[in-house]
């Protein structure tokens, strides 16, 4: 995953890209590249959730999350962002280890997965919170570059649920707006998200979706 930090000015969300700094206090833990193209499961509207965005702090900054912004080429009906927290104590005690894994992606919306097309969705252990106002306490791992972190110390996972109509939805990247020690920042994540529909047919055909 390619990330870049944008220092936010006081001029508003449309003027955030004033300075790039790859050493900002918030980042994602673990190597991830690419994106995900999701075929429509049938009825519209429908939702798909992207996960495995493991947030962590590089230093001891107090990091409070504000919101997630897409850069859509095809606008979704809605975007809902949640934080899933898996504590070290839960990893040590939970009997079903597969429920402790980060979510790569799935059609439907966790943690309830109430949609009829999400009947085989994985059970996700942990605590689910609203993104706005969430304070990131997770420190980044010491895993060598190019290797996945072990997650034995727990993790903080951003889950993005995208709601799509018949047109589909598409965004080549998204931004996480946050405050660190009183200063506003935005973390840019180059992760393509495509939900297949009439307006995203070409991209979905390319990916075989």
C-alpha cells in the first residue's frame, strides 16, 4: 500500500494537499498493495466492506481520528467507517483464532452481516467503534520491511463499508483525516475500491469481475 501524509491547513478539506510528509504520526502497519474489485451479489442497493487497514502510531502522539474521505470516480450511495480493535489480551484468550484475523474484504457489513448475500461471512472478534473521535493507541510493529507484522500485540483495523446502487462505485484512493497533538493531518492511502455496476463495467471487465 502506498501512503502519503498531507499536512492540513485551516482552509478546509478542498485545500488539504499543501505539504507531503511520509513520516507523519499515523500510518498503516504491514505491506499491502493494489485494491479490490467486487462483483455485485445480485440485488441493489448492496454493500461491500474493505478491511486490513491496520492503523498505528509511529510515535507517542495523541492521534484522534476525524473521518474518511474517498476520491470517487463513481460516487457510492454511502460510505461507513468503523474501527475494529483486537486487544493483546483477546488474542491470548480467544479460542477461535480465525476470528482474530484482519478482514481482507467481504460483501456485506460487519459485525452483524445481516445481508442475505453475506451468509458465509467470517465472524470477527473484537470491539467495534465509530471512527470519529477514536484515539489510536496502537503502536507500529517492529516487523522488518517487507514482512507482515505478527499482530500478537493486537491491532487497530479500519473497516470501510461502501454502499452501491446499480451504477456501482469506484475510488482509486481514500484519505483519513485526523488530529495529532492538536495539528490536523490527512493520511492518503492508494487503495483502489471498485464495486461493479453499469458505470464501472470497463474496470470490472478488466479484473474479471
